């Protein structure tokens, strides 16, 4: 049996009575309630799954360490304020940690008291509150890792097609410069916005980061996992939002456990 590692990717996590949860269809993309997140984490822990970091997974892929037989990781993309205000309380109370992949232009704007609009595959063009750098630092204090997600949340392959290598290098350098200035660190891991990539962007970004994470969400859902032979340039994951009922989440775990 091949070990499969669920890397569960979340975007917005809102308090249970938040008006943002009163949506349906495609408008529900990228959204989850705090109680649903808690139910999923508690299900994992009750079934004997161990929470691991992104770095532990990448070490395992590189043959530098081992993982528990049932290992999972949590990722929170974009750096939305609700990651700090809502998701962090849930993960703390469950005794687990995650990796956050902030859009640095958004975090920089929030720190300066400005709003920022970004285009996302799940929500289209949105202008929602980002964390400040102080709040990103608080995640680190709680044991989280911080990954890179570009400066602007561009579709990387599209940007490369339009503007060439320099555009991708600029995204990485601009993002990393802000991480260095604001947090005194540069992330080791990168998550592709909207899953937009090509072989050349992999080559360029691998100069800056140890790992590159894919992103995809098919309907009907087809779960695929990071395994021992997965390339560090194609770390796989599972997108989770309210379009994934709990019964489907349980099927995900069963699929991972029997791969």
C-alpha cells in the first residue's frame, strides 16, 4: 500500500452565524464554517491521523525523514483576516498547526490600513480583509509555518505567457523581500494561485522555494494525494469548502487510507 498524505486547503473560515455563509452554488466556493472545520479536524484526530507540517512532508519527499503512517497537513491560502480571527482559534483548540500562504500585497495593504482587491478562482475579484503583518507573525507564534503565494495572486502561467520570465521572478522577489523585511524570514514553500503553472514557471520558482504546491478542484470530486514519489515541484492537495459535505470528507480519508 502506498502512503497518501491529505493536504487540506482552506480559504475562508467564518463564525457559524456569519452572513458570509448564507450563500449557495458557486458563491459558496472557498467558504467554510468554523464548526465544519472543527468537525473535520476532530474526525481526523479521532481516526488516528497525525498533524504534520509542510516542511515535514517535503523532508519526507526528499528522503530526509519519515512521516507517521497516517499524516495530514492543513493549509490556509491568501492570508485572509478570518484565518487569524476564526481558523486559528479552531486549530489551537484542537491542538494542531497549519501553513498559511499569504498574498503579500494584500497583507502589506492591510498593515497600512488600506484595502486590496485580488482575483481568485473561487470568488472572482474580491476585496475582503487581509491580515496585517503583526497577525501573520502571531500565526508563527502559534506554531504555524508561512509559505509564499506571490505578491499579487496572479495566475502564474498566464503572467508568464504574457510577460515572460521576468514577471515570475519579480513576483517571487517582491514577495520574499516583504517577508524578509516584515518577518525576518523567507518562506521555503510556495503555493500556486489558482493552480496556474507550467514547466518553465516550475523551473523559475524552484530557484526560490523548496516545494511548489498545486491547486485544483474538479466536479465531480476526484481526490488525489501527495505520495512518496510525488515531485516537490507538484505537491498535491485537496480543496475543502462547503461544497464538500462531511460524508465526502469521510470518503476522502478512506481513499487516502486505502491508496
